[in-house]
């Protein structure tokens, strides 16, 4: 029996990538390890729920952000890119669901297998960076609002988003080296070999510092400074008060996403790489890694809450999108009894 699953260093990798296989080369391990069965029951349900909520929430959010509006801001540019990242990731989830329902048998070819690992990494770390940039911009808007106007134009916001996309996508290209592999009568995917363990540990340390610890530290500093600013300064103007409130909401939601989705995964992934040994079954640790990876993937479900509660003019854009056709229908309804029927106006309205 082969040893299949090794925890993947990068948070983007699928749940199977994060865990060594539950079946090892001795009979005792086969009887005591239940990780494989747990994944086949747990992953399809969770991924399907994330897919439904994430696709609907982020797809509709993108539609709202793209609605014509009198005023656009850099905040909405960052949020739009975050929603695009989440949507691109969620559309890959049905493939993962099928993989686990089929008993870890990949049916969609080598290229699609490589994209699975790549997509999750890109989504996780682009989300981390977009959330961090959003929090910094919100914080600076409360401290140096006039100076910020010159540095966070729509053009500069798109340039910064492009830099983030290029950085994350380029740094994750190593994951494209891991494709599908034929093992017996099944084709495995999203799995890494044990001889890559030392390389994985090194990559994990880099990703942990650059991809999580640094952004989380910046986010925490923003939170402390905005609290300090709110305690020290009385803001009489309602506009500035609204700015402070939106900054606080943005940073709090971002912190919740970090603490709930990203922190447990990074901690458990690192611990799993340190503790992993061939031939040993650590059921609790393996299952814990699976659960934290599910939470990491679920970040795409929480981000629409950020758009609704902290987006610039998001609620107004949402109302406009939902009521786009209502004014015309109302005008037609009231025009029928007041205009002469011979003019043919009523028949035109009814046809609409």
C-alpha cells in the first residue's frame, strides 16, 4: 500500500495536499486511521456549501460593483478584485467534490489537476493581501484623508491590484509542477511525495512569514491605531465619523477572517509538516488539518459581508441594481388611465 498524502506547504493546496494519506504500510495503521474516510465524507459537503454560497455571494457582488454609479473609489476597486479572486476559486470546487466522492480518483486530466493546487494558493494569498490593503487604505483615510486622495486614485488602485496579482500568481507557479499520478487503478491528484518534505518545510516558512505573519501584523497595527485614534479624537463632522466607522468595520471583519480562516490553517499546516513521519498515523492532527483547510477555503463566503457592511456606496448600488426596472414599470402603470387610449400608449406599456 502506498503512502499518498503529505501536507502541502502552501495554503492554497487542496485538503488532500495538506495531509498524508491515512493508509500506511502496516496492518495496524489501516485499522486505526480513519482520515481517508473522514475526508470522503467531510470534503464534498463542505466544498459544495462553499461553492453555492461563494459563487452566489461573490458573483452577485461583482454584478453590483460593476453597476454604473456616479462615484467610484479605490476601496471598491480592491473589493472588486477580491470578489473576482473568490469567484475564480469557487468555480473549481465542483471538481474537488467529484474527486473525493470518487474515492480520490481524478478524472479531469493532468492540466486541470495542476490548476486545482494553483487556484487555491492564489485565492488564499490574494485574499490576504487585498484584505490587508483595504484595511491600510481605510485606516489612512481616517488619519490623512486629504493626502490619501492623491495617492489612492482609481488608476493607482488598479496598478496596485495588478502588482498583487502578478506577485501571487508568479510566486505560486511552483505548484503547477504537481500534476496527477496513476496509482494502481486510480489517478491521484493534489498529492506530494515524502522526499519533498525538506523543500516543503522551507517553502512553508517563507509562505508563513511573507504570506501570513507580515500581513497579519500590519492588520493588527492598523486595528490598534484606529482604536487609538477613535479614543483620542472627537470628530464632530458626520462625514468623518462615518469614515472612522467604516475603517473600524473593515478592519474588524478582516481580523475575524484572518483569525477564523487563515490563522488555524497556517498553525496546523506548520505543525503537521514538523510532525509528519512516514508510517505514523496521527488521526486527530490529520482531521484537524482538514477542518482548518476547509475554514481557509471558506474565506470566500465571508468576504461578501465585508462588501455589504463596509463597501463604498455598496448598499446604494445594490438598491439601484434591484430596482433598475421598477421606475419604468411604475410610469407605465400610471400612464394608462390618464392618457387617451387612442394614442396607443396603454398597449405599448402592457407589452413591456
